[in-house]
C-alpha cells in the first residue's frame, strides 16, 4: 500500500492524537483526584492547626467542680413548709506541671438562710506523682478514711439529695485533715486492682459539753490542737471481674478538746481511734454500696469514753437503655445517748452523666428532743458536675 | 518536746524514703507518654463506674482529659499505667478524623486487616459489650437480642462502628471504632461478622 506524501503527516498526527486521547482523559481524572486530595489536605491542615492550639504545654490549668440547686418540702409539727435553696457551688482548680506535680483546690460557696455567702476551703493539696504507684499529697485533704466522704459526697455523684446519717459534718465519718498523704494503686495479679491511702495529719477534736463529748469534729484543723499527729489510712481491693470493691480503714492518734459554748480549745486531749469498712458491688444496672465507720474518743478523768458510729446501705438500679434510675438508702448513726435513723428513697433522671435531677423522700427518726431530727422531707435536687 | 522530735523525725524519714523511691516520669518529649488505648477502653469501663456515672470522651477536650485523669488517678487510686491507658482511649475516642473521606479510596488498602474478628472484639469491644455480648456498662445494647442492634444491615452497622453512635435514651455514646483508631475497615468487617456469628 502506498501512502501519499500529504497523507503521511495526517496519518501520523491522527495516530498520535488517537494514542494520547485516553491519556488526556486519564490526566483529566487524575487532576480531579489531585484537586480533591488537596481539598482534603487543606481540611486536615485546618483541623491540625485548630488542634495544635490545644496541644499540651508543660503546664495545664483546668477548672472542674460541681453545684446543686435544691427544693425541700418539710413535714413539721406546724404543717408543711417548703423552700427553694442553692446548695453548694464548689469549683475545683487544677494546676498541673507535666506529669510530675498537680495543685488541686476546691472551694465551697454556700448561702445561709439570710442570703449571706459562706466560703470554705474543702481541700487544697499539692500532689507530687512519685512513680506509677505512689503520689505524695501535702496540704488540706478530704479524709481518706472510708469511702463516702472522699469519693461519693459531691452532689453529682451522690445518688440521693442528702447524705446518710453520720456522714455529714460533725458525724462519725471524718471530714478532712491537714498534713501529708501517700496514696496510689497497684495490681495484684490480673484481676485485682489494689488502692491505698496513708496519711499523717493534725487530727480531730472532741467538741465538749461539760464532761461529755458532744460531737466529733474534723474540719481539717490548721494547727495541731492536741500536739500529737494522727495517722492512718485505707486499703482497698477492687475485684475487676466481679465488680466488687472492698475497703478497710484505720487511724489512731489524739484528739484535742473544744468547748462547745465558747468554741475555744481547752488544752485537754484524749486518745482517738477510728475503724471503718466499705464496699461497692455492681452487676449490670444494679449498684450496691455500704459503709460502716466508728470513731472512739478515749476516757479522760471523769469524762467517759465516747463512741460515734454510723452505717449505711444503698441500692440503686438503672433501667436499661433509659436515663432513669431508682435509689434507696437506709442509714443509722449513734453518738453518746443519741440514735438517728434515716430512710431515703428516690428516682433520678440522668440528663447527661454529670447532670442529674433527683426526687426523693427522706424519713427521719431520732431519740432526741430536737423535733427537727424527726422531720420527714420531700427533696428535689438538680446536680451538675463539671 | 520529745513528741515533737519524734513526729518531725518520722515525717522527715518518711518523706526521704518516698522521695528516694520516686522515679522519673516526665520526659523531655511528649508528656504524658502514650498509653495503650485498647487496654484503656477496658480500664475505663472497669474503673470509672465504681463511684460515678461513666463520662464519655466528648464531654471534655483532649487537654482537659489530661488533668482530669491525673485528678482521678489520685482520687481513685489508679496506677500511672492505667491512667495513661484510659487517657489514650479517651483522646483516641475524641478523634474526628473519621469524618474525612478519601475521595478515591483504594479498596485494597482501606479494607486491609491483620486482625481476626475475635481479636478485635476481645481487645476493644469486650470492655463495654462483655464476653457474652449482653453489655457491661449502662447504655451498652444487648447484642444477643435477635430484634436488637445486630438486626440492622451491615452497611448501617459498619457506619456506626466507623463513626461511633449514641442510642436514643442511652446515657453514653460508643466512640468511633470503639475508641481504637488503629482499626481498619477490614477489622471492622471482621468484628461485625464475628458478632453476627457469635451472638
């Protein structure tokens, strides 16, 4: 076959175009892919730039805490009385230096009946993370004895609007102390997490009505009222597979005496001992917990020994795949000559894990002359943990 | 005076012993060191419900979780390793990169899997869904319910596994890829098949 001189270039051009056409199509597709990838890269760069803003520097500042608003309808001898009230607004400040040191401080703001604001320092410690198993904490700390005071009392954690008898201020469960504490955890095999807390602090005081120890007092004294340090701690074991947590607490030392009418230290002191045990058990939506605590103030001269003890058992059930929970708790406290019982039952609506609405009935009974100790209540609380 | 000397000596001796026993934790580089997110998922499910409702990852930013976890380490008596594992899990669960879709994803690389469905389930899912699939934490569905979660289509379930999900009425969400961002689409398909055949 003969190809003319004019036809040859045209043929070559046609063949070249024909051979490059798929490439051009492919190039077109590739460009679209590259463009799409660039868009993705730009999105990623934007996200990374935003994330970098929050990348951890060597120090971190963090604000946490909790707050609650309350309504109570009280069945008094004069009939029913009801009030709205703000509970506690308790911001917690954290200042952390890498994974070595953290300062933590919780303030508690409350209003009294007249609207005046009161402020308390619930705790303030500087924590030094010594190693994976021990942290040294110095300052004012929530008492590590028992479970309710150190872990359960914040309103967004406590499943009922009030505390069990004997686990509030002035009760058998110590509130706080000032001193040093070493705490942490370690593994026992693969199925048990052990945790511990040991402390040495200024200790507690006995609030005296004449020769009678009227009240156990442990607000966290900023001076040692008895001249001797108290020490003790708690050891807990958490059986992971059975979701069972067991704890034992023990402490000893001395307690200074405070006259209840003047509020002044008398200079006298007596022996002081504490024992306690607690447990938590979870199975599906069921959460059962309980605690027993006992403080003993030794005898001094004609003033007799005084025991303060308290116990509670609480059962809660979270309905599956709902935000509803029911809770019941019974508690009893004993102090010299006085027994107080409290039964509380309620229902909670859990908006989020830390925003909870509670409605509860609280029945109180006591062998005292104070009619307030026998008042039954309907309590409503909105609790917020942040 | 004797009491004072004894107390002070005991305090100094105790502090000295503790400081001597302390080991360096912080490094010059990134802190805290990365933990194991898969172990963290289990530790999170095991420990955080001991006192309070379990908080989901999206409640806080990654940097806020650092301080929160160190606070909880002191409060709950966690070991340093458990703390880092849980922190890594929570931070990985906050990862939103799964929102980005590769325009022309290569099916072979996206689907690559080196883990069996059982391996994925026992390392990542079991913490919340339990060995029997009935759930160990509030909000986790019962996977053995024939008309329940696993009755949905593969596509719908893979989407939920990939991006995370929150059931209506459930107090907590399942994080994207169960909080284990290293899982591939192939891993997710394997674990879905494992759940379908096992429960």
